[in-house]
C-alpha cells in the first residue's frame, strides 16, 4: 500500500475537525488519465476496531488494485464514518468486489462518479500549504520518536524563515519576538531568491498539537512578509537522558 500522509482539517459547513490521509504519490502514477472514475466506500467507524483500520485499508487497496486497477487516493474520518476513496478506469466490478470482501464483516455504503480531472482529490484530499506543514511536522516527530525521543519534553527548537528583503526579515523578527521567540542568527545567502534568513529559537515540547500551533504562527508571520517558513530542527531527548 502507498504511504499515506496524514493531517487534520475541518468540514466546510460545521467546522468539525476531521482526519485526512492522502496518497501524495497518486500524481506520479504513470497515466492518471486512465483513472477517470472516483470510487467511494464509507464504513461506520463504530464497526471497526482501531487496530483493524490500517489492515483494512491495506487489504481494500490491494484487492481493488488487483481487480479494478484502482489507485488508493486517500481517506477521511468524518463524524462516525471512515470514508475511503479510490480512482479507477471505471466502476465496473466495484460493487461485487467490495461485497465479496466486506459483506460478511462490515456494513457499508458505496458509490462512484466520473471525475476525469480528479477534482475531488485536488479539492478535498490534497493538502494546502498549512496542511503540508502538518505533514512535515508529523514526519519529523515520527523520525525522532523512532530514535527514542520523548516528544513531551521541553527543549530548545530552532525555526528557519526566509525573506526577499531585509525589511521583511526585520518586521517578521519583531513579530516573532512578541511571541517569545529569540533570534539566534541573521544572515544573507546570495544563492537564494529569498536571501534574507533568520533562525529563531524557543524552548517547547514537540508534541503534535503544540508544534502545529507554533509552526502555523510562524508560517503566518512569514507569509505576511512575503517569505516562507522552512521548518524546524531540535536535539534528541531520550528517556535515559532525563
């Protein structure tokens, strides 16, 4: 199964928080023009044990790829439903294949429609810039945890911002200082278009909710000054080092 990148967003109408997992590699499929049909499969979350979620998604992805040449586009968890989305050349055999896989185990709802330009994928699954920041944060946190890091521990974290002019960088720095960030370094890199660079530091944990809030604040500051927020780094804090 393709690697899914996960982030959180909100429904358009009720602003309910939802989890989204997206296959960012869908665009690299050799001929996405053949994937003209969106297939959707909804399963009530209450019927699925948490530890069954990943195996279920992997099984469906493999079977639909085998039988329909369908590519898994992603999933959403909205309210009490797990929503699974696939793109295929057609919906032929979709219902009987799903019935053979799920009829004895889970209730479900199923459907399909033509989406030759993959508009649903672009509008509802593919992450915007802030959601891509969440994905990057999650990837870094996971790498640190796999190395033994204790993400709840406070430590100094460095953040990197890039700007087109010195004035932009100075204004951004003032805004960051108001949020208790400290400037560690300012320098110019003439090889870059955004050549004015500042490194900020602040002591905080890297738990996901905390790091998302901090990085989004810096993302907004950078955007206001026509720059970009380029991410963060920190030292490993292992349990036996506490």
